[in-house]
């Protein structure tokens, strides 16, 4: 009897589109970086950052060096994404590691290094900006909020997430893992639903506690308690109305903490009975995993920006006051939220319809 290898599992349509989409997006911004190199205009980071860029590692790269560097990285990543689009055969191990390592490194730079804390600030203020816009509150100039520098940060985050997805799909396709669920023949015990429920509970508790600590300071200011602020500073915030913006941030952080706890609670798996039209129905796994993963990346990027700020390492002054001390916990927040999200995914993914594992 002649034994033949089983044909490779066909890729899904969605995964087939991912690599060309990432290549087009990265190629577009690579061309823009090339134009910035030629014209000397359009690069918004470092010395060209209107907000100073103190919380960005990109300030360490000279503005005349960064555009061509980004052009090479982005165009190279676009080529790599196309190379990882439906390979005909499994590449040699060194080439596989080299290609995935390069694309993965660019993805980390785009998602964690470039965005810094401004994208997290945008997410925090977005509800207030959207709801208050028709009423002229908060009194801000939206042109100063939605700048070219912010647009480039969001574009970098988008490109990095697309590229990370390409690497993940390609790594599964060229390895022994299922393209749909990622399971392989060497599944570890710590990824079982029972194990994920144990360590995921600790991760979710830590990830929920940190934003609550941050929210407590902003809520205290709204209540007239100058936690970490001098009386003059608190009065200034109250007179300008900025204290209410802080209240919005605190409320947003509190909601985020509650939703984080949902990753380990029953109501995070089934909608509560009182939810109109959805009560009692299972919560789609992606409805929880995708937003939580996005917040994980954004918080991690903000943490990198925080650690890149020289004032963060300065002893004394206002750096370690009660107002700023909660941000010292941010380096733990991102990893904890990421682990809690992954544990939720492991518990909820169930048996794979594609490979039958699980």
C-alpha cells in the first residue's frame, strides 16, 4: 500500500485577504515615508512633534534619518507580507525564522513603539469628545486633538496589527498548527480550559485593579478632594472645567475595569437576562477578545512611552505624587490584561470545527 501525505488544509478566505491587505497598507505608508525623505516634510515625530514627543522613543532618532529608515522598514514589511501569502511549500527553518522575526519586529515597532500614550489618551477622551461635540463641550479645538501626528500613530497601530495577523496565520500554515484555532500536536497542559481558568482569574484581577486605582484619583478630584494635587492646582482644574474631563477618564477606566472582570465572570460568557434582545445568549468570543486585545496593545504602547519619558525616572518632585503614582502600575497592566484575554480565549474556544482538536 502506498502512503501519501494528507493535502494541506485550504486557507480561509479571510486569512487569504489578510496578507495582501497588510502589504497594501504598509506599502502605502512606506511610499509616504519615501516622499517625506525626498521632500523633507511630513514626518511628525521627534523634533517635529508639536507636543514635544518626550514620551516617544522616536525622539532618539534624528528627523533626517527616521523617514528613510521607516521607508525601508515599511516597504520591506510589505514585501514580507506578500512573501507570507499562501506559500506553496514549508520554507527551510532558518528562512522561516528570519522572515517571521523581521515581520514580527516591525509589527512590534508599529504597535508598541510608534503610538506611545497619545492613542490611549484618544481612547480615554473619545466618549466625551463624541457625546459632547454637539454641545460644544469640552471646550477644545478639535484640530489640535486630531492632528497629523495622531493619524500617523493610528495608521502605524493599524499596520502593525495587520502585519501581526499575517505572521500568526503564516506561522500556523507553515507549521503543525491548525490555521483556524492554532492548536498543534504539542498542546501544553497550561492551555487547557481548567488551567486557563486558574491563572486567568489572577491576571484579570490584577488587570482590573490597576485602572480602578487610576480612576480613584480622578474621581476624588471631581469630588473636591485634591488627592496628589495642591489646593491651587485643584482650584484651577475646577475653574477651567478640566476636573470634569478627569471625571470622564475615571468613569471610562472604571467601566474598563468592570469589563475586565467579565473575562472571568459568568456574565462575560452569557449576556445577563436584563439585556434586551440578547439576555441569556452566549457572548461571542471575539466580542470580548478583540476589544480587550486592542486595549492591551494600546496600554502597552502607552507604558513604553511612559518608560521613555526621562521625567519618569526622576526622583522627587511630582513624579511620585498620589496623582501620578497609579501610572507606575502601567507596566503590569498591559501584560496582565493580555494574559486575562488569552485565558478567556482558551476557555471559550471549544472544539475546532476545522481540525477536530479540543
